C-alpha cells in the first residue's frame, strides 16, 4: 500500500509539472532583423468580419491562397519593397507570407507614443516587445 501511495504522489507531481501552466515563460531572445512593426488599420466592418479576415497570403497577389489571418500587429520586411500592393510579413511560427498594404499603417501612427519591435522568442516563435516612446 505504501508503494501505491508513492506512485500516486509521483504521478500527481509529474502531471502538475507537465501542465501548460508550468510551461516555460516566453521571453525575447533577439530582435527580428530586417523587420519593423506595422498595424492593421481597417474600418470596423472589415476588422470585425470574422468570416473574411484580412489574410496573410502565400504570394503577393489578390488570388493567392491564404495562409492564416493577418495579425493585428505584424512584422513587415524593411529590405523588400512592396510587390503588387503587398508587403512581406510572417505568421507567429515565422512562416513567410504577404499582406496587402491597403489596411496597413506604421505602428506608431496607430498607437501614438508607443513602440513595437518584432522579436524571436525563447520558444523560437515570433513575439513583440512593446514600450513607450521617449521624448
């Protein structure tokens, strides 16, 4: 009976440690070179249309397949000019894609006084560091 008690305690500890609440806290590792933050700035009817979200597309053209909905804040390549009205970006897993410039604005134009820098996080995925602009 003592063995069963120990096994139960060990199982409970193992389950609690592997629970997502104990997962590694995401922290920024390095800035994502060659990218800057942009923000989606579309009318409310466009932003709230969950059946047809602004897409991250596989190619810089209107009829290209959608990879995922575009992030509200997204990294945009600074070293690649727009192509066919699209800019190079990526999803949270760092998979490249293209977003229409139609609904994009500079991050600080949409969020005055705030800063944003795209980062690679300690889990190898995309993240952002937000702050306040200094005067």
